[in-house]
């Protein structure tokens, strides 16, 4: 047997043999956005592979804010309870300018909103999502990097490289780039990533403080010059654990590199996120706290620290053919208001259900164009708003407190006027197609001895949900029968060959009836579809039905259609046609 140099060289060549495998969707990047995309795809029964170049999760509390809308999406996945058990409630923020309290922002929301604001270190969010995904049969392929890709009419051919330099060729029907601010996918597509950068450098740390700030409140304290410029800054976000905060502050001169690394090559790159090689010490943070904290405090137990930079950029489009970008690969901006990760998770949920319908042959490929049409305007708004808040302070926002809180909670995200929305119907101030479908409580059944929320009814479903509301049970029966007839067999998309070979599925529609509070005394369980009574009138108060009304809720929790109950069949037919050929 040969063991000489020739044998070693041959073994090295064999170790680099390229293998070809096939999957429906390849996802590059296993942060919260990539994990959410993979989880939603698997929940919808779509095969996917999730690769990440890092060998393990990073132990950094980078993105820490969890918005109420994200918790609603996780509730639909059956994941909210796990998150709530690990997170801490965010109750507000104290704002100090030049040593004086300028504002106290309380994070209050209308009582019908099921979740408040929360904080959770990013590595914990990733751990929870990773465990959830593993339960669906998919694990992260760590230490595996997307080296290159090329797409054609029928799919995407990607070249993967492992840490041991083994290369693999993967054939996928679609590719999603969730690979961050320096995205290989975005660069491979040649997408423009226009924007700018903040000149300041910041330090970030996970520490404990022994001060007596109100529990659950963050702190923003700054020194402002006469011309309005910020000379010094301290931002503290509470984390799970006694006295634990993620603190950020301006970098002191001894840690700054602005005078040495601002050459042309760097100015053309995306300077965003954590940087290695310069780790602030506890003394650096303590000095800022001594200068800016409203009360004296001693810092301790620093878990990690880093220097980071902030850019604000957005791609010119979120998709090109069969390749998509989401999260930081598509938009980056200041961390003000904890919008970035949450916006990326909504990107993932918006795209995943559409990909699932196309892969299963229940919608045409044209549906995928609605991803960019719906999410790009959202990304632009978030980038602009976070830059304004970072520059001038959230307390200077012109919107009233209610609107400000709802927007920060991402509960006002709407796709009105988009390619999948029908004309407005019903009262002007009622939820319309494209809006978030609001949650409500007070729904009862003859069996349960406690009231249910609408989220309880939606939990675990992956299909569209048709809500039928009326006071007369006969109207509900007729509409339910019309919905069953209109659903029919799902259309077969022309995304060959996978769609034609996909197993047959039931139409992706679940019909639920809601009896009005003053309905004829009829038990909901006598209806031909699952039925609930609007016992407290909350459904009627929030959805403002104008007589018997039908509401179609998309898999991402946004309203797809609203119509008079007598028009159930044509309304569903029109919506199904829209999924195959969006306007």
C-alpha cells in the first residue's frame, strides 16, 4: 500500500471532490433572519439547507430588542412561550441631556395588542430558533461558506466551501442571502447598496451595573453642544439578569482608528457592525458612566466588548430572478429602536410563504415579485426613520405617542396599494387589505371555559385563514359552502420540473366562522366550519365589519382581502388569481 507523497497528494485531491445535491431553497447565513426563513420554509413543508461560515454561534448581545410584531409571528409558529420565558420586558426609556432628565418614554400599547416590547441577547434568540428548526428536521451546516453561485432559468447552482476546504456544488431552485452587511449573495448579484455612514465609532459591551434605574427601563444620556451636536453619549438597554445591560458609547481617542484607516479602499466598503482587534476594557465604559449616568454606578462582570461602526444603506432591489436578499444583506441602519433584526425577520416571513406556494405549485412564479414590491418600501422607511432618530432623538419624532409606539412595535407595517392587495372595503378606518390583521380576545366556544384570542386560532397554521363574520348563522353557512366551492384544486404553477412533481396538497385555505355578539342563539359547533362567538364584541370593535363580512388573512398575518360575505366566492377567486399573476 502506498503512503508516500504521491498518496498524500491523491488523498488531498479526493478530499476536494465536488458532490452535487439538490434542495428547494438554499439559505446563506444562520443569524436570526436566516433561521427564521428556514423555520418558516420547513413549517410550510419546503426542503431547505441552511449554511453559515461560522463554526458556532457568536456569544454577543448584538441585536437585543424583540418587537411585539415579531412575537406575534413567533406565536403563529408556536415559539412565543419559549421566547417569553427567556426574555425581559422593556418598559421604557429615560432620556437625559446635559445631566437633566428631558423625557421619559413609556412603551405602552393598546390593550388589544397581545405582546409588549422585550429584550433578549441575539445569541439566545439564535439558540431558540436553532432548536425550533432542529425539531423540524433541519440543522445548520456550520463552517460552510457560500463561495459563489450562478442562476439560470430553472434554478441556482451554488458552490459551497467547508472549513477543511472541501467544495460542494449544490443545485437549488432558489437562493436566499441572509448573510449580513458584507453579503456574498448581494455582491454576487451586483446589487447597488447606496447610503452613507456615521463618522463616529462606538464601543459596545455587555456588563452589570449596580445603579437603581427603574426595572425594565433603558437609558439614553448625552452631552449636547450649543449647536446641537452630540459630544458624548451613553445608551443602556436592560438584558435578562440582575443589573445587566448592553451599553454603547462613543469610542475614546485611544481606541479610535479614524485617523489611520480612512483610506479610499475603506471608504468604499461597508463599514457596519462589530470589528475585531479592538476590545474596550471595563474601565472605558466605567469612565463614560461616571460622566453621564444620572446616578453613580459601579460596573462589573463584562461578558464581552467590541468596537462597532454604523452605516445606513439599502439595496436597489430585494430580488433578482431566483435569488433574494433579506435582513442586513438588504438594509442596514442605526440600532435605534431595535428595528433591524425585527425588520429582517419580517422579510423572511414575507418571502417564505410565497416561496412555499410556488414550490408546491399552488401559485405562479410571478408571486415572488411581490416580495420586493412589499418589503423594499418598508426597508426604505425603516432606514430613514432610524437615521432621523439616531441623529435627532426619538423624542423629536413628529408623530403622536400612540402612532410612534405602534410604528416602533412594527404593528403599522402595511402593504396597501401593493400587488397583492384588493381595493379598500368597508369603513375607512377599518383594517384594509395589506394591513396587519389585529389580534383580539373574547372569542368563545361551547367547550372551552375560558375566552380565546384570535392568535390562539391562528397558531400553528401555515395556510391562508378565511374569517367569516355575521349575526345570522345562515349567512355563515352559505359563505362557508361558497368558500369550499371556490377553493377547488390548487393551480399548478409553471415552475417546472419540481412543481409538477410535487405531491398533491389540499388547498391552502382554512375557514373559520365568527358569530356576532348579538347573534341568533346558535352554538358555534353546529356550523360546518370551526366556529367561535365574539362574546365581548372585540372582533367587531377592531375589524369594523360593515354587515356580514369576510376577511382573508395571509400566512404572514397580514390581510389579503376584505369583502361582503355575499361575495365570498368571487373574492376568493380573484385573490387566488392574484397569487399567480400579481398586478
